[in-house]
């Protein structure tokens, strides 16, 4: 059944007949292996050959000779597993698009991945291979190879956990620049020692301390600049780690998913989903344009320099008294929306202007002017 699936993919989807075609020089290797190479079947080896022939044929024709002569069963098994994972992460339509990967990138990924049997590391190498398959044949991802080959499986487990669970947010005042740079803001992530050890799959404190220290030292984890921090002992009072994923870590994480999105593009659906959960009950909006919508609301609030506390809405400098009730209502609603994660939409806020009570505001009930005004 699996063989039929492979044949169907080759004949119907890719429309390439690879029977008898051995661009990798792997036929001799396959013939000497048993039906299962540490859990990877000959069918998996054949699928890997087909996949490589479509991505970087020139390099792997040469590399196949190296594998035939020198590659151990252990390394071949790891390569097959990584390539199977990489193919599963591709989003290309092979019937209409041509896959390319820079030979320099492909060789180094396979060379390093062949020595890795940890599943989480294999997933990252596979994602990086998939993300390197593009139309431009560039070598941009070479920097991520140099980072990834320094990491252990335990470190990757922790980094993936932090990237997935750190709260993301978008600074609407700087949205155009964020889109241009592909950046997204994050809050400080805190994980307790016991939880970190569980995530990393170890009960060895020294191992966790050393490996987390290394993540700070190579710049994958950072801390707010105003906080003194001893990276040689990354735990606060030996109980927790406090860190923010760096931009390069987020980029590596996204590449490891097989994506060429920027961190902003990749994590935007998460942010949009949170926005919907916070304000979807109060207003109707187009999810695809919600970021631009809130950007315009932020410009309105910034123009009048409106701020709020736990009980009060007020202008930092300008007077609010000259604005109509309709304008004030629009202004305060904009303030609430851009602060969706902290603003209390069910609360009555006092509106104060130059020390005097101007009225009150409730998101659904709107602005109500004080009788004194």
C-alpha cells in the first residue's frame, strides 16, 4: 500500500519517472542494507532519493558517491529520517513549482544532520532544509546552520517550548517598520526550574544550568537591558529562568518549521486570534485587516496623547473639553481597542480633563458627559 502511494505521487503528482534513475549513487548502498535500517525501510530510502533528485540533483549526484563509499548505516538512517521530515514540511506544489536549494546549504545540512539521531534536532534540520528550498537558490540560511549545529537536543526542546509559549504582541505605533523588518514584540518569559528540567528531559541541574547559560552566551536568549543578569548562573535564586527569545532565535524557530515567513508573518495568526478573543464580542472586524485597523486607531490616540490608569482616562497634555461627545467616544474606544489585552471592557472609567471630572466612559455604553459640563 505504501509502495502504491509512492508510485502515485511520482506518476500523478510529480509526473517524473524515476525508476532506474540513481542520481545519488545510492543503489549499491540500498542493496547491501536489510529491509529495515534501524526503523527506516528501503521504501523510505527510495523516497529520499526521489525527493533529493527534485531539490539539488547536481550536488547529490556527487554526494551519493560519498555515501556509497563511506557513509555508515547510522548516518544514512539519520539522513533518510531528516529528508522524510523535510519533505513533509514543504508547502510547494511540485506540479507547478521547481524546487531549488543552494548546494552549499544542502551539503552542510545533510553533513550535520547525518550525525543527529535526536528527534527534535532532526525536525529542526528538516525544517531548515525545507525552508532552504526556494526559487532564488540563495545561501541566506547558512547562518542558521552555524547556530543549529551548536545546539543539543535538550536545548532545542527548551527553545521550542519558549518560542511557542512566549506571549507575542505587536506595537501598533510602529507597525509599518515591524512589517518591513518582520519583527514581533514579546514579553518576558519565566519558567521554573522543575518545568525547565521536565521540558529538557533531564533531572541533572548542572546540565540544565550549563546548557541554558550557553543559550544566553550565544545570544539566542536575552534579558531586558535594564536588568543585571548573570548568564553563568541563569536561574534566579536557583528557582526559575527569565528570558526573552532573540530575533535570531525566532527566525531559527520559524525556519525549523519549514517556513520562510518572517516572525511577524508566522506569529500574526496567533496575535490575531488573541485579539479576536478579546474584542470580537464588542465589535465586528475583518481579521485580515485587523492590524491595520488598530494601527489607525493608535494614530488617533497618539494624536491626542490619551492615556489611562486603572480607573481614569485622561489626556497627557491637550485638553479634551473642546471635543464633542462623539469624538470623545471614538477616541476612548480606540484607546480601549489598542490596549485590548489590559483594558477592562466591562468597566466604567472616569474621564478627567485638567483635574476636573469631564464624564465617564464604558466601552458598550459609550462616553457620558458629567452634568457639570
